[in-house]
């Protein structure tokens, strides 16, 4: 007869202690001193979209990715036998939207488990309030800039006309060069003002295949940046949209062009589409939405402008106008959609969410 495990064995002790965790709605993970996963409850399996069989015995990074700050905090909690709470932990998952979690780590003595980690999704209501505040601020900024654009357009016309009249009176070609500079700069500013004022033009909706839109963007980017590799990652089962085709092209083109310019015309841009189900954005819950992503392997967006990247006239590139992303956001919002960005060195991902209405 094979010997049976005693009730005091480490395995039985851990199993007995975790029995009550099976019914918890919060995600619980237990790890050893070297951060190997010893236990996950059903809520954690659901949250991270894995089964216990897939993650037991593997390093915690397989669930939540590499996070040096969290690793240091866990080591500190073990060394000093105290709890640690980390807030707004970003967990990136392959082919899935990132998770934003709070994590509480508590030392335990249930060999081989040494830490109990409880993960909680950030309060959705707080996220909605923050998004509303940002949207209001951006809208106020756009209205201010458009008002200024209106006021600037009229004097620009007078400056250009006066420079043309002056050029006719000048006999010295060297002096005419100065008037030509004035005219050229007036034209450049006029174009800038027109772009600001046209970001809220009237929509012309029609039935649109989003992949036709992306193919048009792909050709334009390849023509303008021949050394940029544009890759497709499409979900061809997506239904068609009712949208303004030209606005969608301009939105995705502005984002893709920004990516190519950030990589100095040499890198990889991925155009990716997926279906998103039961998602909330633009203050509404949607059963089905289009998730369109533009991903590049460039240097990333500077942290000091990351929260303001959609504001008009904010640019991370020398010589940039800061209008491309602002116009893209305006067009997406007119479609009752949302746009967001996540960026780090080597990977920047712009995500556009658009509602899909099914008959």
C-alpha cells in the first residue's frame, strides 16, 4: 500500500487554507519566495484568462508581465513581513486589452506559498469620471484654438494681399524675395488655420468596410515612407460600419503618419482589427464594437506630453503642428467612438473603438 499524505503535509496545509478562497469574487494568487505561482482561484483564472494548469509552477511574470517596481515591493514585503499595496498596475496581455489593477500582497506561511496577492480591477466609475474630465478639457482647448483660428484668418488675408501689392512696386529682385517669404508663410498659416477649422466638418456617413479604409492608409504610408514596413493583422469576420469613410481614412492616416515620423521613416507599423464585446466607452455600453489598433516599434511618446498628446498644438516632434492626433480624436468622437494610447520605448499602440450596430 502506498503511504498517504499526512494532514500536516505542506500540500494539504495549503489546500485546506485555500478552500475558502475558491468562492471569492476578487482574484487571488499565491506565490513562493521565488515568485513561482502556487495557487490561483477561479476569479483569478477568469481575470487573467488562464487556467490553473497553465500557470501553476510558472513565474508570476507569466500572468502580469515584468514589473521591476512590483518585484522590489514583493521582496520588501517578504523581508520585513508586512503588506504592500500597489495601485494602477498595468498588466499587458497578448492579443487582449491591458488590465489596470490594484494589487495587495500579504505574507503567508503556507509552504511553498509565501505571499498572497489579491488583484482588483480599478473602479470603472472613477475611470469614467477621469475620461469625462479629460474630454471636457480637450473640448475646451479645441474651442479656444478654433476661436483663435477664426480671428487669425482675416488678418492673414490682409497681410498676404499687402505683400503681393508691395511686390509689384519693388524693382530690386532681392527685395522681392522678402515679399515672397511673407506670402509663403501667410499661405502656410492659412493652411494651418483651415485644418483647425475643418476638424468638425459635417459627416457624410455610408456603409464602410474598415479593411478597405486600412488598405487605403497602407498604400499612402508606403508611398510616403518607403522604408516603413506596414503589416496587416485583420479580423476579416468583422461586419461593416456606418461611418464617414474620408474621416476614418484621415484619422488612421494621421496616427500612422505620426508613427512613421517618430521612427524617422524606418520601422514597423501594424494595422490590427478585432471585435470587442460588452465594452463601455464614450459613456455608453456597447454589445459589439470595432477595435482598431495602430502599433509601432518606435521610441515611444515622451512621458511629459503623454497625457496631452491629443491636445491641439501639442507635438513631440520638432517642427510638428500638433494637429494630426487632435483631428483624429475629433473625427472618432463624431462617430461616438473613443481613442486611447499606450506607449513605452519600443511599442506605441493607438486604439480606436467604434460602435458596431447590428441589424
